[in-house]
C-alpha cells in the first residue's frame, strides 16, 4: 500500500497510553492481536495487520532461541514483534521486555519504547 503515515505498529500498551492521554489521532498500524486484547484499538488505527505464516514462523524461531536462553516471552508479543520486523515497521510499546528480544536475538527489531 502507499505510505500515508509513519511506518509504526503500536502494541496494546502503546494504544492504551494514547487513550489515557486522550489523543485522538489514528496510528498507522495495529495487529489484530492488539485488537483482540483491547477492542477499542480499532478506533485508533488506519490499518489492522493480520499475522502471515512467516510471522508465526519467525515468532516460533525466536521463542525457541529465547527458551534456550531461559527468557521466553509471551506468544502475543513475539507475534507482534515478528509482524513489525517482517513489514519493516517500528514497534511502539511501553513494555520493556521487548528490549530482551532486541538485545539477544532480534537485533533487526526497531523499537520505540515510550
């Protein structure tokens, strides 16, 4: 699609923060996983992204590596991060544990931790 905004995907924590701050502008992308976790996210996004097979496969690869390191992460978070990497999007989040993923095995994950 054409680039009409910033290339960022907002996770549930980041969307909830927008709601708390009463910011009404829409963000470019959220994952359907975020919508399942927090349905009001639909009101705050232009585009809902659905995970593709490659996103699940990347999340599985990462979880295998994280488990070997003794630092598994929630499946939902890994899927959203995989969507970010595979779609060249910056992941906007308030969850610090995404730093574990980036610092250990997913150096190509672009994060904006609020």
